[in-house]
């Protein structure tokens, strides 16, 4: 199962509730993106990161030149 490399966010299980109060199982999936990240030691790795961590600037994205 995919998991955020920074915060560990993953799929959560809950229920959707209809107008008539029926409860049906559903999944809340994290908004994960597979991006190239520069790690603390300077190496580059392709990992899954959630959109919230990308927007907060918790990872340094690597841009290909060439």
C-alpha cells in the first residue's frame, strides 16, 4: 500500500452516510504523487509524497535538466 514518505499518510477506512442514515463502507485515499526527491545526504530518490507535504515545502523536488 502506498504511503507518504514524509508524514506517513495512507488510506483510511470510514463510512459514507446517506440522507436516510444508511451507512456504507468507503475508503479515504491520500492524495499521493510519485516525485523525485533530494534526500538529506544529497542522493536522489523517487518516492510517494502527499500533496499537503509538497505544498508545505517539506520536500525538495529535483528537476531534470537536459
